[in-house]
C-alpha cells in the first residue's frame, strides 16, 4: 500500500467526530479547521497540498497545491504524524450537523468523487485532486458540480454529509435525479450530468432551481439532506436586518410585535 493504514472510530449522532488511531510514524492529513483533539506525541505540520507529492521536489509540491486552488480550497493542509513509540490518537470534528462517512478507496477501485466541501481527512498518501467535467452542462449550470474533488489511492478517507445521509446503490442503467447541492459523492462508474427542470411554472415558481443532477448507474451514490449552502441561506434569511431584533419564528405580528416588545425601530 502507498497510503498509511489507519484505524478509526466514529462517535456521536448529530454532531459527529472521527477518532483516528495512528501507529508509530503513521500520519493523517486534514482540511484546516477540522482538528478537534490529539494525544501527546503527535506532531502537527502544515504542508503544501495533500502531501502525496512531497517526495517529487518543488514542482510536485506546487502542482499538488495548485490543484486545490482550482477547487477554492486553501493551498495548505495539515498533517498529523505520530512520533511516539506507541499508538496515539487524533480526532477531527464535522463542521455542522450531519454524518461522517468512511471511504475505503480499495473498495471503489482506488477513486471516489465528491463535492469540494465534503472532504474532511484521509490517511497520508491519499491524493486529493480535482475532477474536471467533460460536459459543458455541468460547468455552466451545475453550481457546485463543474469542478469536483477526487480522492485517489488505497487508503481510508473521510467525507462529511449534512443532515441525514442516504446511500443509494444504482444498478446498470438505473437513473435518479438529485438537487445538485445534495450530492455528497459517488463512485467513478456513475455517470453524472445536469438537466433542465423544464416547464414555465417550475422555472418561475418552483423554488428549487433551474437544474438538477441526473445520476446513472452502476455505482454507489451518497446524498445529503442538508447541504451547507442551504443551511447558510436559511440562517441568513432568518437573521435580524440592520442589527434589530428578529421577527420571531412564525410571528404574525411582524413589526407590530417589535413595538409591543418595546422596540419601535423599523
């Protein structure tokens, strides 16, 4: 194996974290901001890219880091190396309510494609690259779908799904339609394209966007019920405007309610 072999345990329900056990000289790489806690004896180091090209000189490091820029991610990742003579543990937390999904790349022929915000951490040696679309439809209308991340190698990787996660096994030729933001990831055998919703009423009044993703099997698909973009949109929509008090959930009084509360600002 080219990737480090790691053991893990996932804890929690709505807000999960993954605890990874490292043997001496084993390492794991993670996105910035996902670290939760670690045992003494683990060295934390900032690296260019995903660490898979660290032995290929300056150009290899720059290429690895440059791929991350195209997906809107930071140039740097964090590596956690066990320098202790015994087993040590390091934990990484999910960014918002949902599920952490363990991906054994050996079960998916060494490659898994995921949304750029889904990746959490992986065994050192796993390549975190970009998956370019060969179809113009994905690029112009896919939202989060033109440039997706691909995880390659023979080690363990962990991705995060918001809300409730659904795992679908598609048979050869079987298709399903999904909101583009609700896709967490899928195996390389799944065909992925963008389709127009269609219909004037659907387009103008549907409220679900103009396009959805069409996934065709065979392969495995992971779907999330709460994409981060949807969560952020709901939070912003409910936030008080202009620094005032909020409107109250389900309130029929609106501004009149603020007056009754003693707040007469509009």
